[in-house]
């Protein structure tokens, strides 16, 4: 099977992808995510897959598991793992409208990571239309909560990965047309400051501001960043009335490191910030964590397979470890051969200028089809 001969069509792929992008699916809106999962489930059902719906929990949307027909159904095969949640609130489509400008196409979630999910299904569809039976059975798992650290579905992802020989993750490709063979460790933290209320006009000095303490700690957290481990505060809430000294303030912080030992030390430093100063209590609790994924022999052999396919298609395929977590952190850390960053090329993810390079839909679709057709 030569994937170069499969009739991928970027115009047809864009037409199908548009419906996915215009079905907005922010993580915290379970109903919206489920609507997106419904669309993908229907599409895979039409393709002949057996669809299983797994109910959501912790307030998140559900999970779709699709198993495609295969003579070896039930044996270890290939897992394609993708998330359908995005960071863009419902209504973003009015600010970041679906639009095509030259070689680029824009829309919320088109790059991270609906484009990659869609081209993965197109690869399966093209192989089926060619009446080609892949050496291994294929399972697709679409999840609802990756953008907030995968708190509700990590167990499902790890369990499904353990049933398979390979994991392919169509997160966005690298700008140099590369793929991802490792990811940094990431930890999230919840922050809470508790002070003492008073009337901000009449008895200001009697109060102890939680907002003031939170601001002080934010500067301290940012100052902890080094080349080995980064720290940042991305969410802050505090106070209810401007004429009251704030009793509470909350926030969320994130830390990232290339090595697990560096992250572990960073976690210790963050937790050590807890305490009471000037009658204000500051509390740090650990949230969800992604383990470091360092490429092993299995992952590198999988990469070499992909590099050979890309070369046969006339493209170089560099690789690297990457910052920013994905569900590949979990499967790679389990020691299961994992290849990440197999999705579209583009840029400006998580912004109102998110776009894809249109030509990468077909290019990466052929690469995915080549992997599915040759992995054994």
C-alpha cells in the first residue's frame, strides 16, 4: 500500500472539518463537548465502527471509543487518542470565524486539535475505500478534558493504551514538519489566600487582604522560574465588594520541567509556600500532574517507521521532545510506543488567530494512513 496513491482531497477534508470546528466544544461546557462527540461518533458509525459511549464524570463530557472492523478484532492493535475539547468559549466562532486566507484556514480548535482528529478518520476512511486491511485493528478514543489536564479520563486512556501495541496522538505537528517523541512533566496547583474582612473605607487597617497576599505570592511564584523548571499563575479570582477588604482569593498555577526530578523539586517548592503571614493564610494544594515522557527504544522505533514513510512521500520528518502536555505523556510514560504531534501544521493555538496550513491535511493524512497500513 503506497499512501501517496490514496485520493486524499484537501477541499473535501476542509468541508468535513468545518462542521467540527463550528461545533464549539470548550472543556467546561459538557453539553457542547458531547455535541462534538456526537458528530464524530456518527461519522465513525457511518464508516462501520462499533461505537461505545462512556459517561462523563466530574462535570466533564463523555468519551467515545470506536473500534473499526478487523479480522483480529480484540487483539492488541493501534490506538488513536485525541481530545475534542478546546479552550475557546462558546461564541468564539463570532470572533474567530471559519475563514480561508490563501494557504491557511482559521477557526477555534482547528489546530488544537480537531484538524488532527479529522485527518485521522480520513486516513481510516481512505484505507477502507481502497479495500485495504491493516495488519492491526484500530481503535479511536476521543476524550473531553485534555485542556485542563485530563482529570476525568486519564484512567480510561491508560487502560485503553495498555490493550494496544502502539499509540498515535494527532496533536498539532511541529512547525518544522516534525513530530513529538517526548513531553515535559507538568504539574498544576490550586492557590487559596484567606484574610480578615473589614470595611475598606471606615476600618481599612483592621482588615487583612487576601488579594494583597495573593499578589505577593504571584510575584514570588514567577520569580521561581529557572531554565530547569518554569512557574506561572494563569487564573486569579478574589473579593466580592470593592468597599470590603477581601477575605478570600483563589488562583491556579502551572509548573513545567524537562526532567521529572526537576518537577518534583518544583512541587516541593510550591507546597512550601503554604503558611500564615500577617494574619493571612496562604494554601497551596497539588492538582493534576502529567508525568515526564522520555522516548524509549519502542517510541524511537515507531518514529523511525514514520520517518521512512514520510521520506517515501518526499518529506523530512524531524522529531523532538516538547513542552506543553498531551495525553501522550501518560501513554509514553507507561512505556507503550507512542508517537505524538501527528496532526496538522499551523499556529497560534489557544488564541483568536488559530489556524492550520491547509496542505498539511493531506500530507499528514497520508502519513497517518501509511502508519496504519504498515504497523504490525
